[in-house]
C-alpha cells in the first residue's frame, strides 16, 4: 500500500467503502506502531477538527466511527492514548459552544467503550463531566451524558457512587422537560426496589411515548421484577396502564402484565394484582390474557375457583363469567358445554345471595352497604352466566323462569343492571309477549302488595281495603323502575299505551318519581322517535311533551336540569328533521311546536354561555360543549333553527354581560360561525344562506334600538351573503333596509360600517 500520512488517512475515510475502511484502519495502526508520538499528535489534530462540526453532519460521524474502529484494532495499546485524549478534552466539557460540549462527550463515549481499564483520575473526570452535563440546557448533550451515566457509572460496585448516579437519574426522570431524555433513562436505568417507586409514577406521564416505553421495559424478560415490586405498585401500574387513553399503551401494559407477573400465562396468577374496583378494566385484561395464552390446557373452572386462595366470591363469579363469555364469543362450544354450570346449580347460588339480602337488617352503616354491593355484584355475574344457556330443556326453562318470577323480586334490588337483566331473562324465557306482560303484571302486584303489608303493620290500616291504601312514593318508584325495563322489552304499542302514566308521574310533585318518569319519556322518544306522541292513538301530544320539557329546563334541581338538557340535546342531534315531518298535526300546532323548539334552543345557548353553568354544573357544560361542537355543522335544518334565535340569544347575552363566560364579541362570532352554511360538514350547491335571515333580523333590531347597536354592526360585517344575493329581489329588500338605517343613525362608525 502506498504510504499515507495520518491526515490523508482521515480524509480518505470520508469517501471510503467498508473494504477500504478496513485497509485504512490497518494502515493507521501500522503508522501508530512505527511512530507513536507523531501519529498520536496527527490523530488528535484530525479528531479535534470535528469539535465544531454541528450534530447531524455525516463527515463528523464517519470520523468518530473510524476512530472507534481504530481503538478496537489497537487493543490494549490504546489505553494510554485514549486517556491522553480524555485528559486534554476534560476542560472543554464546560465550553460555551454547545457543539463542542456535544462532540467532546461523544469522544469520551468512544474512548470509555474501548478501554479495558481507566486510571482513577480519568474515570473520575468522565463521571464528573457526565453528571454535570446531564443537566445541560441542550437535549443532545444531556442524552450523551445520560448514556455515559447509565452504561458506565450505574453499577460499578462502589455503593456510594452508584447511589449518587441513581439519585441523579431519578432526578432527571422527575424533572427533565424532554420526553426523549426521560425515555432514555427509563430504558437504561437499573430497575430495583430503589428506582421502582419513581418508575411506577411514570405510568401517569403526560407523554404517551414515555408511558409506552415504561411498560415495554418492564416487560423485558431479563428484568426480574417479582423481587421488589409491591402489590400496591402492581395495582397502580396496571390500573393506570389498562385505563390509558392510548390503545398501544394499553396493549403494552397487557403484554407486560401477562409476561412478567403471570408465570407461564397462569390465569390464576392474575388474581394477585387485578382488583374489581373497575370491572371493565379487569375484563379487558382477562380477555387479552385468554387470547395470548394456552387457555385450553391451563384453565380448569370449578375446583380452581373454589380452592384458589385469591378467589373471593365476587372474583369467582367474575372470572368464571369472563372465561365462559370468551368461549361463547369465540365459538368454542365443546369447552363451553363442559365448563358451563348447570341451571339447578346457578339457581342454588342465586338463591343463597338473595337470601343474604333478605336477611340483612335495614341499616345505613357502611358494612351493610358493602354486603349489598357484593351480593348484587355476584347476582349480576351469575345472571350473565345464565344468559349463556340456550334453555332447550323445557324443564330447566320452567324451573329458572319460576325462580325469577317468585324469588328475584322478594328483595329490592338497587343495582339497575341487575334488575334490567332479570327482566330481559324473563322476556327471553317467556313463550310469548302476552306471557311476558302477564308475568310482569304479577310482579308489579307483588311489589304493591308487599308495600301494603308493610303499611298495615306500621300504621292503623288493618280495617281498610287494600285498594284504599295509597302506597308510598318509594313503592311507586320501585314499580316504575320495573316498568322502565319492561318497556325496553316490549313492542311500540305497549309503550304507547303506558306512556301517559309516565307523563303524569313526571308532574307528580315527588322529585324521585318525576326524575325517573322524565328519564323514561326521553328514552321513549330516543327509541321510538317523536311519532310515538304524534299519532291518533296517543293521548299525550308532542306539544304537551315539549311544554313539559320547557318547564323542566327552568328547574333549580341539578339532576333534573342535567337530565333534561342531556336528553334534549341527544334528540336534537339524532334527528331534528323529524319535528318538521309531522302527520296528523294542524298548522297552528306545527307553529307552536316550531316556537317551542326555538325556545328550547335559546335555553341551551343561554346555559352554554353562562359562567354559572361552568361554575356549578360542569357536567352540563361538558354536554353543551359537545352539542355545540357538532349540532351547527351537521345539517342545514340545525343552522336554520339557530338563525331564527340568533338575535334573541344575543340580546339575552348582552342583557347580563357579567354572567357570561366569554365576551359579547366572542359570543357574536360563535353565533355567526354556527349559522354559516360554508361550515357544514356536507354542503349542497346553491343552499339558501342563513345569514340573510340573520341580517334581516339584525336590521330590524337596529331600527328598533339604534342607540344600542354597536355589536350588531360588527356582526353585520362578518356575515356571508354570496348565495342569497344572486336573488335580485332579496338584495333590493336588504339594501332598502340599509337606507332606512342610515336615516336613524348618527354614529360615524356605524355609518362607515353600512358603506362597507
């Protein structure tokens, strides 16, 4: 090979191929051995040239890689030379130029990676530099410094030094603003009892990628976590991970959970840290586990359920139900048939839980509440398992139906899901609609008779006829709860027949009854549409329903107001056009219905802009925020309705500016946006412009009150008239109103606005 100087060798590395780089490395090694002193100086000179080259420049990276290969080739002879370079560059770690600091730390990393041993002063110098630069203002410098700390100074055998390094890394993890830096620490910090408390808290990180890398690192096989992770830390980690808003974080959490904390995918190992505080999350975890594991050979429902030390009664039924539903959903019929408990056994278990509830004394203490919740939870899970039976066996069907009819209503079940499922099962087991309704009538009679017996025992009604005794509002409420779920399982004709009773109860004066009855009415409208109250068979008219809702919107009760607004906004969003396609309705009534719709919408707008709503009704504010982010943009009928209440809504806001959450200008701008046809998600060509209607109303208002019209003039200039002004007559009418406004206005700003 032709003789090359060190400087020429480094220059050629910038253009060399892999084969050429190998030859250049051998040549530089040969030069080094033949003339150490001179070659050392020339290598330093070539290497130090990169100190001012910014990050990302390929030439600098090539030189560093070549230098790294050279040190590897040099072997043990590189120690003195490497230390000499570090000693010369240590002072440069504090340089003002960020590029210099970055490149020096890069060189340190190359040297420390290839030297078998370091003298104490060099070791201490690099460590001190890394600790100091781990707090550098530049992210790239911090990343190199943290790499040095993690890989070379974290587990040295010196307890005091290792503790100091870990403390610094934990501090970075807590306070460093860069997610990339925090991710680097999580990926490389030693996981033990000392670092785990801080790592666990990262499951609540703001940055998704940091949360994700946490579960990725915890799930790695080489990290044995069982030794130092407490049960509380496990629960915190996995509850946060399973409830994470990002699906990929949830998946990594599930993988980590199954791989690290359930040896060989042990189904029952999950019981050690899965709680039922949030059953939906626990179910998600179990289903993921079942999909990933060899459940056919690992799970044996029955003996394991009863013998496992972690199995409480609630866990037993919850885990059994999830497993059986998994088999049913994935059509593993053979395993389902083998594992599904028999109907008599399920009836026996249900009876025992109902018996506990029957014998429980009526008290308000916390212990009794826990007993009620536990038993109702078990009843719900067993009922879900019962639903998996096909009840082909007539004897089993009758047995279970008789039990539900006679035994399940002897106790007042507070759990709504439980009550709903009982009635759904009765419906499924009934031979016909008539059979179902007759059974439910019996149930309602039973509830009423039970209430009457209680009244007879506690008051002097022993000589009264049962029909003359008026049951309490609690008794009526219990009956009403049953009727609600009955209506969900019957045809429209049945709902139509009994809807007047709900209308009557919604004005009964008993708050709990009114609330439940109104909820039913709103659900009926959502389920069947407003045509339920717009037919000849209905004894309650749609106008009566709307008038009732207007009254409820003025309620001072939080639950009533929230229920009304939530129900109405759902109806408005689902299909507003249904209010304009009414049969069997007189023109006068149609006008009143339109007026009611406008009045209700004005109430929504008033509540949305009110600062009191945000302060006292945050749930209501959230509901209205969603409503107004969707409603104005999803239909021309929606925008037209807003256009009709534009001026009136603005006047309400202007009348009480102190009670508004935003300025009157912002309110006006939002109303303009909500009525702009160009903002519709789906627009048709030549749609009539709502802004002409708005402009007409604004002009009328200005002519009525010219002294208080500044904001109106501002809004007038924001309106879009493109489509309507193709109509010459419409344009002439509007210009005529502008001429009239000029006659009554003296304000120069307003007149200038008219000219525009």
